[in-house]
């Protein structure tokens, strides 16, 4: 059994940034385990630009952004294994985790690590999870699968396309398929608001004249061998189709962009507590999960809208994992719960510990509806600490509150922190 200080599961943007940060904070023996044939994760198939504006102050494509972090990993001589699947993580004690993995070269093998960072990313909801009636013909793809086929494999999924769901991948694929000569007939979205960034709606749909129908869903798929037509209908407040509102579109392809789910089967088997709202681990301000010495960052923790935020979060996870390896656990410190209420769906982290070590903590969250001319209010128990006006907030865009951790030390009897949406 090989011994490492830190094992990172996933070699995408989160895993790479976490590895670089951990090495820069003094951790020597680091191993990245990646199940794909190359580092970079999902960024390798995201050939559009718009990445890196926060991190590098310039606009990059996904592969260019990934290449910057891959170069940093190579410069630091950080070890990694490709085509390697992690099968299990078990916690032996606070400073010993056993990671079981397999690949063709080594077969099944075990690694002993002082700390583990989970950076497995997320997956798309499949058709089976959506309960769409109809046969199972060829031509139905998740938007991410279609993106890989077009951008990496060189295949066109189809020529006449309907897209269900307005997540960012679906919006980007509406533009990509159009640029490749396909006709995207409509994007249907079940919710009364889009699940993607506003800039993607403008640049990917509006600029190409592609209609977005909110409060609509697919009610029928025609075709046995290949998709021949799709029928969509308007839904009411109960999300059920309204009879008489059906519209039929002939097409040969249906792309599904109906949300992302953090990839946490491994986390659950390791005994990590999962937040039912995010489907990701419950973490404290160090991004440490309920399992001692296991940290989480990136889309495995909660689905992000910008990769720059993934890198920022992973950098913190790497630093905190290094601190854990060098100093041991600080879990006996009093933790104050952050409560999301009145429009705030969840917060990451869920718990915060007052400390003099760090200056600030960024708390990220999403709202549950579209809010206009409102404010994000933060309370320490019942005392209003901050109130920041926002002209518009939507579920597709992540929000944040920055807390002063040193200020928390001024409230020794603090029981809870509340973040809510209020009138401006």
C-alpha cells in the first residue's frame, strides 16, 4: 500500500486547483486520480470562450483554462494517474484514509492518505429521471453528450433539434448546433425562468433567433427507430401540462439540459453527510465534510455557474487540507450554523467557526425564484450585520455574501447566522 499526504479524486478544474494550492502550502506527497484519459475534466469539451475572466483577467476557452492549471501541476511535479477509477474511500482514523482504486496498469490497489479532497464534478439528469412518455428511439442525448460528440469526437447528433431545459450547457449547445448547420427549433423550459446565465440566453439564443418557451415541457416523443417529432405543452403552476396548449415540432434530435447532479456515490460510501438541497456534502468553512480529513470542492459540492468560482473554492480546499495535514483537525472548535431562509435555498459552507486565522469567508448560495429590487440581508442571531441591494437575482446565477471571520470572535455567544432575501 502506497502512502500519500493527500489524495485528490478528480483531475478537472477543481482537482487541479486544489492540488496546486496544497503543494503551495507545503504538502509534498500529492496524488491526483482521474478516470478519464487526460486531465482537465469537462473543460476539454467546452471549446467556447468566456472562461477565466476572474482568475486570469482574460477570456479563454475551456481547454485553454484547463491548460493553465495543468501547466501549474506539471511545474510542481505533482503526481497523477489517468484512466483510474476510485472504487471506495474509508476513514480508518482522523489521519488515515484508505482509498481503493483500479486501472489496467496496476489492477486493484489501495492508497493510504492523511487527507482526501473530493473533486468528482457532476453529471446530467438522464431521460429516465425526467419521466417523458414515448418510445426509446435514437436521437435523444444529454446536452453534455452532444457537446462531446461535436467538439471532441467530430460527430453531428442531428440536423433538426429541440432542446428541453435551459441550463447553461443546453443554451451553449443551441448556439453550437446552429453554427454547425443544424436548425434549433425551440428551447423549452419547465420553470417560469431560465436555469442558465443571462449572458448565455442573450449570446446563444437571442443572437441566433432561437425561441425560448418558459413554463413548457415535452409531453410526447414520436418515432420508434429515430426521433421524428416532439410535442411540447405549457405547464401550470403545478408543473403539469395544460390540455390544448400542445405544439408539435418535427425533428430528428432531442437534447436534454435539465439540471446537473453532484457525483456523490463515492462520498456517501465514505459516510459523508449529504445536503438534500444541493445533493452535495455538508461542509464547514474549511470545506471539510462530516468525515474528518475529507474535503470537497467544485461541482461535487454544489453546481457552480462559473469555473472561476470552482477554482477559488478549490484553492481554499487545498489550503485547508494542507493545514489539516500539518496541524490535525480543529473540529472541536465551536461551529455556528448558517441558516438559509426566505428565498435562499442553501449556503456553502453550512457551518462557520470563529477564528483569528482567516480574514474573510465567502458564503455562496442560490435563490429559489426570480427577485427584483431586493436585498441580501445577513443576521448574527437577530442583529442585522449587512444588507446589500441587488437589482435582480435568479436561480441560474450564484450569489455570495462575504463574512468577516475575525468579527465573529466579537460574538462569543452567537448561535446562528441567517441569510435571507428582503425588500430593498
